[in-house]
C-alpha cells in the first residue's frame, strides 16, 4: 500500500471530507488515515461535521425522520439518532 503524500491527502480530504471515506478509497480504516493526517500535521474537517450536524438538526426539527435523514446524508440511522438525541423537538 502506497501512502499518499501530504498534497494528495489534502486534496482527498477536500473531496471525501472524512477519514473513513478516504480510507475506503485506499482500502484502509479511518484510523489509518488519521495517523497519516497526524504525520503530516493536517487537521480534520471538523467544520464539515458541525455544518452537517446543524443541517441535520434543522431538518429534524422540521419533521424529517431519522430514516429520511440517514438516506439524505448517507449516514446510518444510528449515527443520525446520536446526532439528534441532544435536540429533540419541543411540541
């Protein structure tokens, strides 16, 4: 397995956003990609997750189900449930 260069890893991060998605492209785990990022001093795209979670929150409060959100954001229903757990809609 050839490890990507710092420049390649930065480009992949812009395209795939998460370590897990980059890992899928290389056939490795997200943890392996995390080690690569740390080696090069590349930070995670935390802003991406925060922005995504904000969108999930707004759509959840608007009435979308965890199933619909999972499909829309290509996440598992379990992940959506964890994200939405802290902000249940107040009726």
